[in-house]
C-alpha cells in the first residue's frame, strides 16, 4: 500500500503531475508563486492563487503557452483544503474520525486509542508525529497534522482499504492554518495545555484559542473529552454542551475518576477507577508516571463514551506495548539505563524528570532546543534540567538556521551560576551522547531528550541522517 505519487490537488511541486491543480500558498519562508512555473512544467493544468497575488510576466506567459487555467481565491489555504477534499471524494465523510489535541500526551493517547480499537476488532488508521499507519502499513509523517493535500489522499486510501476508524493528532497550527477545515470529528480528546509554540503564537491565550478551535470540527452530538484538573482545558469544557470528563484528583462530577493507585512514579500503572458508579481495576504494565495515568483515563473516558464496554477497553490496555520515542528504555552494561524521549517543552520535562528522578541516584540528561521554535521555553527547560539532573550536557536538536551556540546560551540563561559546574556543552549530538555514557556509573539513568523517534538532524536547510537508537544499540555492545 502506497500513497499516490501524484495528487489531484496540491501545494507541493513534488506531488504535481499531469492534470494536477497547484495551489500557490504564501508560506512563512517561501512563496508558492515562486513554484508556479515548475508546477506548470510538471503538468499542472490549473493554478490557484490569492485574489491579490501579483504574477510576473514569465508566469503570465507560461499560463498562456501551456493553456493553464488560473483561479483567484480569497484564502489559498482554505482553498487547498476544500479542493483536496473534493478531489478525493470527501473521504472524511465516510470514516469515523477521532481527534486528539493538547500540549503533551497526544501521541501516547493516539497510540492507546489505536491499540484499543484494534483489540475491539476494528480496522484502524493512525496519524501521528511518529508514524502514520493504515492497518499494518506505515508511512513517514512530515508534520504532526499533514497538509490538506496529503491528508485527504491518506483518508481516501483509508476508505479504499476498508478502514473504519481514523485516530489523528491535531496540532494547533493545523487548526490555525486550515489543514483540517474539511473534516468532522466523532469525538475529540483535549489532553492538557501548557506553554509551547511561542514562535507561532504571541501569547498563551492565542495558543489556547487556536487549540480550542477543535470544538468547531465536532459533529453536533460528538463529545469533547477532557479533565477539569487542567485549568485551561476546564475553561473549554465549561462551554461545551457535550463534555465528558475524567479526573485523577477530586472532581466528583467527572464520568471517570481515579479511586486508588499504586505509588505513581516508580511502578507500572495499576489503579482502580470509578466509571459512572462502577469500579474497575486497570493494569497497563508498559506505562509509568502521573502523565500516563491521565493519558490512560482520558482514553477510557473517550472510548466508553462512544458506547464500548469498560471491561473490554481495560483488556486492551493490558497488552499495550509502548510508543516509539516515548520513555523508550534500553539496558546498557553495568546496570546503566538509557531512555530516549521526545520531551521538548517545560511541561514534558517536568513530568519526565519527576518520574525518572525517583528511579536512580545518578541522572544524566542530554538535550538541546529546536531552532526557529519557541525561545521562551529554552531557559525554563534549562532550569528544570539543572534542578533534577546531576549532569547536564547541552547539544544540538535541529538547530535549523539558528546559531547552535545561541540556542545553548538561551538554555543556559535559565541555569543558575551555582549549577554551571554540572553543565557541559558539546554541540555534536553523537559525541555528546557518547561522552555522557562515559560519565555513567552503575545504576545511572541517561536521558536523551528532544529527538524521540526522529532519525534525522536538521542543520541549516539540510536534513541529515541521525539515529539515537543506533547509537544506544552500539553502546549496549561495549
């Protein structure tokens, strides 16, 4: 099973072929107008531009020479979505789609939902940061939520393959940029909310308003699932007519409530929950930590709200394995444990550190921060690392076009002078990991944060092969 090489509607010349419609979108670093002539040469027969777009003489002549139709629209991003949906035969209308948004926990929740629905006997597809998947076929993602041209072709493939349910991560930018404008949701899970994407949203309130747009995708009777334990999520739930809630604290009105639990941070999840008056015991041996308790009960709340028996949902949780790049553990010689995790914002750092710190007397963390992304979170991440770790090694994490040392200095700004002695700077990420390993002691935990399942580094405009998993596997042989 493969995605088509040519899309009927696209904003990317790599997908243009004979008969394609090319939508020229003005992006944040590139202008689609610059790609009109290559699109025409690749076979595009229709070009869509903004109503106020100024075309060069060369473009005007190419339109004439190749007999290409020009359409002007008020919103090219919106046009890309609607035209893509139409060309694909409106596949979203033929599927049950569940959306998951939030600052953290999206990917784990999507994987949990996919696994549970598979155990319930459904044909399921997944769209996530890690991998997109239809049945047993995997596809590499380019974004958390793909562009509409890819999205609707993927959904069309779901329909043709007999898929019944699609579980998808929905990023704030996808909502702001109309990537999901032409889908409707049968349910949505809003996991939590915290600081992130300051490079795109000027205030936390702007970021929340973007996330909150997910309610406009819900079908009239679809449920919005979330927890009043999180202030920002609670604000949205209070205005929802179809809210279904869960809690790990003392919200007695929640549909799903945690009653008792094993010691949280150091043990696999085992807890008793109350679901609408009935108590159930949950055992999910592959997950640990308070953040994962919220992921688990959020998923139970959603699936049970769609009419499935709680006992069968819990049976599915027992066999859940793990999520690539999320608390991915490797045992190294001398009783050293390495963990690869995607954590790349303050709330994820806090959740991870409070869990792992209790597991080891000696904690080493290797991390950086993405270039061209939220600068405000960098010193906060630095402060958290210095607070919890015994040794901090700062390195590259997709610096893109930013100066790597400037990124590191932004992180260092949050680390107090008294903790500078525990910090080492090594911009070469592989060297940083190998050096960190030499500092390990028996019982040490080595955290590699930020990359997760990614197998590349973005340096400048180049994507370079880079796999932390392969490096760690080499260390297991030493």
